[in-house]
C-alpha cells in the first residue's frame, strides 16, 4: 500500500446555521446533511481520491451505519480487509454545526472506534511492513495508536487531533511527522497562535516534547513546519486564495491525506513541496460543503509534484 490509516470512521450529522450557537441557546438551522466522516477515514479517502493505493484499519458498529460505511469505503477504492463491524457497539457519530463563513464546531461520540487495539496492529502486520506511509489520529485508543506508530518503520504522520492537554511523549517520538492545527497546538503547548511569528514558541515546545518534525496548519494562512534537526528555521507555505469559503470541515483531514499521498509518491522531494501540494488540495476542499464530499480527485489538482513549484519562505 502507499497509504495505510490506523484510526477512526465516524458518521457526520451536519447542521448548517447562520452562526455557531452560544451555550444554552437554541438556533434555527438552514439545512441538514449526513456524511461519511471521522478523521481517519477522511484522511484515507482524501489520499485515495488523489489515486493512492490505500487501506484502513478501523472499527464500525453493528448498526445500519456500520455496514453503510463499509460499503462506502469500498466504493472509494479503500482496502477494508481490516475494518471490523463490532456487533455490540454503535458506529462513531459526530454532531457538527457549520456557520455561514465556514467555521464549525464538532462533538464526537467515538463508539466502536474506542475498541481499536494493539491486537488490530498485530493482525495487520503485513500492511505495517509493506506500506510507505502510515497515518494515525487521536479519535481512537491512544495505547493502540502508540503501538501502531512504534511498529511502523516507514514515514508515519500523527495528526494530534482532537488535541490532548497532556500528550504522551511516545506519540510525538514515534511519529516522523506530527501535525496539528493552530488551536490544537495552543492547547497542547499553552502558546496561543495569533500570527505567523507566534508559531515559533509552539513549534519549539512540541519539538522539546519529543516531536521530530512538526507541521502546524493555519487555515487560510497555510502551514508552517520545523524540524528537530534545525530548530532555527521555520518554513511557511501559504494556502491558495479562496474567494468564497463554504465549509472548512475536513480541511485538515484533506491536508493530511494529501500530504501522505505526496510523501508516498515523491519521498525525496523537499517537505515544502509536499506541504504545498497538501495546501492546494485542502484549499480546494473549503469551497464545497461536507467533509469527504468536498475533497478533490486527481483531475482537479496537481498530483505530479515535478510539474509545479509551490511558494514557500523561511520565516
Ligand atoms: P478542520 O476544519 O477540518 O478541523 P483544521 O482546523 O484541522 O480543519 P485548518 O488549519 O483550518 O485545519 O486548514 C487546513 C488547511 O486547509 C490549511 O493549511 C489550508 O491549506 C486549507 N484551508 C483552510 N481554510 C482555508 C481558507 N479559508 N482558505 C484557503 N485555504 C484554507
Ligand atoms: O476533521 C473533521 C472530522 O472530525 C469530521 O468528519 C468528524 O467526524 C470529526 O471526526
């Protein structure tokens, strides 16, 4: 496989609202949709849509959503040999509000995702040995995620979302690339990020906490990264300019899935090029509603990094 995902599959219940509700408030929404979500499955489908050979190790519930989700992943050309239906559990669900302007808030109930275990890593050791890139997130068992990252010898990406206030150091040490958005970075490190310059303190702190290479995504400002081997240097990659943002839900996931695709296909390219490609894919996705439904396929973006130069600069 080019991209292997160990992580979550969740069904999204999305309310579109004029603005995000305040605590205790009931709001009239404008429309409702269900969608296939969960950071793990989103990231896997993002890579698959670009043409990567993908597989996911995940768990869904014994309810109607579980079977529907399995069928959906197969239609997206994702290998599901290691997706298990757990008859005594519910499929993970997410309640999402998307405001005009695209910002969102999300509550998840992980359900069957909680049952992902060390045993599931052991049962898929062939995939762990042969795959080029592994992606994990923090919507399933943390212990199992640590084992998955420890066992994998290729390029591993950990998306530290949802963020933990006390992140076990193994999570950072065992992943080659640790990627969070600005809110997650602030929660983990205690350093708020209100400008590009602010990212330095958070990046450095995450390196001190054990990370090897850290990427922080910054919404419409793109992304920054720092490597443990050169903490003097912060590299900034801008996002594409988008006229009308419709829904940013899943933008971070399309970024991670695309990053994995480019790392698998162009492992020797400089990281700013692979991140530039991931930003282009994620910026495309914010123009359309939903999560996976907004991700571009290979016809809509550059999949060959040899044909394109993305802008970047050292801060
Ligand atoms: P999610 O809404 O899925 O939680 P996130 O907060 O994890 O997303 P962001 O940092 O908001 O992730 O965005 C990830 C990437 O998506 C950015 O690096 C950028 O490339 C792209 N992106 C997000 N918002 C915009 C925007 N308003 N305009 C252009 N690109 C955007
Ligand atoms: O990152 C977006 C995803 O977060 C949604 O699809 C939702 O399921 C939650 O996991």
